[in-house]
């Protein structure tokens, strides 16, 4: 079996698929816009970070040396993503009578907890906006010196018109046209400070009531939201790097502004490939507290929500998210979660079975079966190579699972496939399921060992026709989402599908 690992990626910047060729292979720089830590991380965030976790995992598997940066926004992100108004974190701090950094710490901890539950790898570096105020001030000063930013009443704005006169490419990521943007710009507080309505804040003057503030050449203030990512990405990945990721809601204005200010600073386009995840809906509708359909990860894991009939584990959620390609809209519902729980348990059971499967004396080669198994494995990797299409990969893992279960149930003879194919089967199934897709068995080893020991008691009770004891053990297993399998070859257990 010869698996090809040439990746085609969809680049939002060019609006087409391209061959993935890092700027300085085998090194890859990858930046992901992290959370603004003023509230609990929501399921849409989880989908975004999990999608990029798989991309990170696959690049590592392919041997790339990836520096993965995922920032924490802990200042400068104003309500409604505007240039005027309250900082989201400061607003929360006032409501709860806390220091802003208490709010930051609480929700950063909560974010990390959920990422760990979903089995997402930690980034190489997780910088914070407040940890890079000096660098942000330096970039703003540079843009003023270049004549592409200006100070008004203690605030500094990026001059979009002047930039576009020089570069002519503002709006190239989102496909926006300047004339259309002008026509649709609302009159905002502080707008009179700007030379034109499309200019965006690089640094904002802190009003007396503003509790998050730093000293700058323009007076006490705080950084704009967009400048943070340009500073942190360039500091740790260089003036140009390979991949920038985020949700599609960040394309405009956040990522568009990043491109403009980074290009203006370094006189080069900052990023080669832009990746954006699509939105997550609940029962076909956008999530919203006012609609009563906003589900937090903790509510999903506990089952404590009116839209849910039972709890769902973090791996069921991860599995469900990966069944949909990251650029497609994903709809979450109780019915879809039930189906995902069955699908995840089926592949997990296969993973457990595979550890027990062995070949003995090889028989006559079944060439058709041998080729079929290798084809399924190749197609699973082809899915990943096609813009990280995990949905295709999972569909072919189900095909591989059927073959493995046929061997396990003695519906097919494992000795009729070649040793090379058998080894590929064992190696690549685990690579795909665990290493790349990041799925895992959520029960601990002690639990698995206990279940196996109880099966011995079950078998003895069955042999001695103590059917009341047999029924008690079966009921006990079922209450924990487990099933007992009575087979011609013996007794085993698995997760309920």
C-alpha cells in the first residue's frame, strides 16, 4: 500500500484550493485567533479550535515542525466588535464587581478545561494581548511614521483610504468593495474623530471610567482589537508565515484589518494560507440566549439542558464535529448527538477489538479483501489530504471497521489477508482514530480491567445456569452504557452502539 500525503488546502485569500507548500519547509508557522475571555467558551468556539487541532495533528504526523500560536484576547475587544464603547472584559468585571484580570483568569481556566476535555493539543505558545502592550505601541508608532495612521484626541486610527491608494487591496480577503462598505457604514460614537468612516482603531484613549489602561505616547489608553494579532503573530512567526486560522465571522473586519496593518508595517503580505471554519447551528437555527438554544459545553456533558435527552461525553461532541467538514455549516441537535454517540462507540469498540486481533498461520490470500482493506485506508488519508476533510476520513474508517468486526466475529478469516495488510490495518486505524482525529477511550484502564474481571463472574454464572445473576450483571453493564457480547468464541464486552 502506497499512501500519498500531498495536501490540497482551500485558501480563503485566493478563494480556491491550492497545493500546501510551506514558506520554509519542514517548518510551519500556524496562528489561530483564540478566545476573548469574558464568558464561557461556547460550542461554536469548540468546533473552531477542534477543527484546527486536527489540522495541527495531521501536519505533525506528516513530519512538519509546526509552531502553533493561539492567543488569548484579554483586552481591547469592545462590545459589538466596535471601535467605541465598553471593553467586553471590563464590562463583565463591573457587573460582577471583580478586577478585570480575575475575569480573565476565570474564563481562561474554563477555556483550558474544555480544550482538555475535548482532547485538543496545547499550542506551542499561548500569548496574551496584555503581555504585548509594548510591542503593540511600537507597531502603532511605526504606522504613524509611515503616514498610514494618525492620532486624534489621544486615539490612533489606521488610514484605510491612504493604505488603499498605495496597496489597492483592502477587502481582498472578505471580498468587500470600499464603495459598498462606505454605503453600509453606520454612524458610530467617536466617528467624528476619524478622517473617514472605515478607519479602524489601533489605540484608544481611555475615558476616566475605563478601568483597563496603559501609558502610551498618546496618553493613557488601550490597544485596538485588530493590532493584537498582528503583533503576536509577527513576533512569534515572523513578518510572513504559513497559516492563519479563525471562524468565518472574523474575516471582516478582524482579519481584513490584520492584513492591512501587517502589510503596511512590513511591506509584505503577512500570511500565505487563510483557513476559516463555518458556523454551528442548533436545530437549524443560529445559537442565541434569547432563543433559548444556547448550549454550553458543561450543559452538553451533563445533559442539563431542555434540548437534550441525556448527557453526551466530550468525545461524542468531538466525533460529531469532525463528521462535518470544517468549511461547512454544522447543525447540532439531540438526534444528531444520539447518532454520533452510536458512531463514536462503534469506532471505539473497533479500536478495542483491534488490540485483541492477531494472525496465526496465514492461509490462502483473499486478494479482493486484501485490496479492499488497503483501499479504505488510502481513501481515509485522501480525505485528510483534500483540505482536511475529516468527514470523508470517518466514513472510510467505518468501512475499515466492518472488516475488523468481520474478523472478530469469524465472518471472515483474518489469516486470508497478507501480513503487510494486517500490520497496515492495525497501525493506520489507530493512527487515524487516535493520533490524527484525536479520539480516545474515555474510560480509564482500571475500569476496563474491572469490566473484564466481572465478565469472568458472568461466564461462571451462565455456565452454572444462575440466570438471575446473569441478568443482574447484564443490567449493571447496560446502566453504564456497556453491552455484554455472547459469541461462539467466548464472552466479551463493548460500549453500547
